[in-house]
């Protein structure tokens, strides 16, 4: 019979393993494109705000 503590340790180890596998996967292309657009807009907004402050 497995103790609750041992069961929780095993579950934790399995979750860490699955999470590590997911993190190593490349981002899907559509998410890369969306992140790129967000960064471009943030850069433009930051540049625009800097010009207004001068």
C-alpha cells in the first residue's frame, strides 16, 4: 500500500516531467506571430510616448 505522501511525490514528479516536455516544444507559428505583433505595437507605443515627452 502506498502512503499519501508517496503518492503526492509521484504525482509531483509526473507533473514536472510533463511540464518539462511541454516547455521544450517550440511555440506554434500563430502564437509567434501574435507575440511579434504585440511587441511591435509596444515598441511603437513606447517610441511614440518618448517623442511626446521631448
